């Protein structure tokens, strides 16, 4: 694969020809490089988001709205968080009326958590903010490029879910954490 590269700094722009082919090895090497760059960028965004109001709420509300009512252990697994962290965050969500607890019909000893109407509304606000930010980046892209990005990223994520053994906390829903709901719902 012959890619033109403009290297001036850490934020170098890499250009891949619009058409062509690549061996699996070439694609893996290029993808690995881009995933590292993206992971580092996402880590920086997450660090910034930690200081923003509601940062802790976003992931848990997304899981409850997208996946529906669930036990705290399942919520922790779906959010890739420690149960003690989720317990503290859930307590705050309960106190603010964004989440409610009710008996588990399958096991009366346990309880299920679900988003309230206010929690669903807050989730929609978070999602709208995220979509607005992403729209700014994608506005200049041609429509076909945006479509191909959506299609190929979904395909890559699906393949990673199928072939990657995931470490999760104990929970009923083995695939929900990796799939993170349908991409249109978050």
C-alpha cells in the first residue's frame, strides 16, 4: 500500500489513496497506527470530559437507555467499570432522579436499575452534544466518505466483537458490553 505521509508533528496528516488495494498485513499495520492515534485522542477527550458536568452520568445512562433495565453488576460489565465505581455513580443518579430501582421479576432478592424520564432526557442531551461535535468534524467530508466511514467502522467493530475475547465483570449479558447497543442508539 503506497500512502503519502506528511510528517510535521505528532498530529501528522496521513493520506491514503482514494482507490487501491492493500494486503491484510499492510492494512493491519496502517490500522494499528491509526488506532493508536485515535485511542490517544479519545483518552485526551475523556480526560477533558472528566472535568465536565455529567461526565460520570453519560456512560451509565447510555447503557440503561440503550439496553434497558439491568442489575448493577450487569451495568458495570456493560460499561467496563468496577462495581464499586458504578455503585457510587448509581447512588448519585438515584438521588437526582435520573435512575430508579425496582424489584427484579426474575429474582426478587435483587433489583433492577432503569433510567427515568428525566434520565432519558439527560441522555438525549448528552447524545445531541456529542453528535453536534462530530458533525463539525464531518461537515467538510463528502457524503460518500461519511457513509463509508460509518459502514466500515461498524464492520470493524462487529468483527472485533466476534473475534476478541473480552474481559468483563460477571453479568447476564455477555455480548451487551462489547456491542454497546446499536450504534444509532447512543
